[in-house]
C-alpha cells in the first residue's frame, strides 16, 4: 500500500459509506462466528490456542510447567498459576482440556463483587414468587393449581464451580480467572469446597422429602438439565482447577497449602515465535521477527502482554509499510506506565 491512510475504514469525514464491508476477517483470537455452538468448547479453545493442532506442534511446555500440571492432575489439587498478563495462564487450562479431552472449559471470571455462592449456583427466588402468584390467580379463576415443590429446581442454575463438581467419570476443567481481583474473603471461602469436593443447595435440601426419590432437575452452567439428589452435589472425579493470578496480592496460607503453585516467567523468543505462528501462520511469524525482538527487549524493563504483540503483528500486516513501526509502537504500550 502506498498511502499510510489507505487501510483506514473509519476516516472521520462525516459522510456515510459502506466500506465496513472491506474489513478483512477478524483476528483468529477475536473470531466469534459460531461460538455459541459446539458443546465441547472447541471454538473457545481455538481462540486461545490458535489454529487447531498448531500450538502443540510448535511449542512444548517447559519441564517445570509439565511437572506442576501433572502434579495437580495426580494429586487432585488446584493449580495456582501466577505470571504477568498475557503469559499464557488461561491458555494453559484450555490446552489441558483439549489434550486430555475434558470437554469445554468452565470459566469463572473473578471481580471484586464475586462470591462463592455465585460460583456454586443461583436461585431465582423473585421469578419463582412471580410464577406462584400467577398460578394462584389462575387457580382462583378455575385454572391450573398453584406451584408445587417439584418446580423449585426450575429456578436453580449451577455456576461454573457448581457444574465442575457434578458427579462424572471424567473431570471437567474449571478456570477461576484472576483470583487476585476478588475481595478479601473469597480465597478463604473456597477452602472447604475445594477440600471436600461437595456443597449443599439449601433450597432443595429443605424439600427433598417432598420430591420424587428426593431428586430435582436443575440447569448446569452449560444450560443442560442435571439431576440433584437430596439437595447436595458431590463430585466423583475432582475437577482440574486452574486458579490464575497476576501476582497483585498474596493469598492466605491455607489456600496456598491446598494448591500446586506454578509461576510462568516471561516467554523467550522461541516461545513467542511459536505463539505467533500458532495464531497467524508461519509467514506472519517470519515477517515479524523484528517486532518479536523489539517486544522482548522492551519486556525486560516494561510490563507488556503477548496479546499486544499479536494485535500489532496482525494489524501492521494491513497497514502501509511506511507506518508499520509507528502503529506497532501505538499498540504495544507498557501496561505499568503512570496514568
């Protein structure tokens, strides 16, 4: 391209046009086409891992990484993974799920308002009250009778942690993402559930003797109906739990002793090149050697994320060569810069 502005779709000219149709396909890690399908979570994994199979061909985890992952698998203990943003912490969960065929990763993103109960299940008491009132009015008018205990399960949906603890022959992968963003209580609140592998649903426990065989159907996190007996959920195969942290806070000792701890360091040139190749192909990796080298040099003194490198390589392929370096600098900005 001869003109630096030739790649621009929005030009700020104030005149409507339809050039959005000229946008190229989205980056592979931002392609959501058909993402709602595929119960095995293949689309989500591909966004994390790159072109199917390529990440496995191009990169092998280091010896320590492999040992800690397998230690967590053998010991049925959560794996606490710490590292800088973009180091591959979340990708690790998807990689294990794909290779061991554990199905779709159950992702529980943590924020300051996240609670243990929210990860286990949600009971929609307001919706049930509304339905009871509607049924009562209908009964008064000669319609169907009021709501019964058997319908309580219709208002319960398991969260990602609750779904991971459902009894099954093969474990699920649970990604508890950015635990260091939680409030001070959540790490301690997790202790008992992660140690015992079970939890109770009081709304079902109270009426278990009025349910057929003490069982009720609820929805799991994937939207499937599952049967709960006696109002309790107890795992049979403990899930592969990955807790990620950017290292922004310390966790209580009781949680640390229940986890296998893996710290991911900064990726080297070989790993970054494999990362780029997995997502964008061999030609992109070869033509972007200078950007990878520059990224590595800057990451020694600046906090950068590999996502920034991917964004820069993808976008500079579409931009004019004369503006390539400037555009890359705009996209790869230090994350720890003063505000």
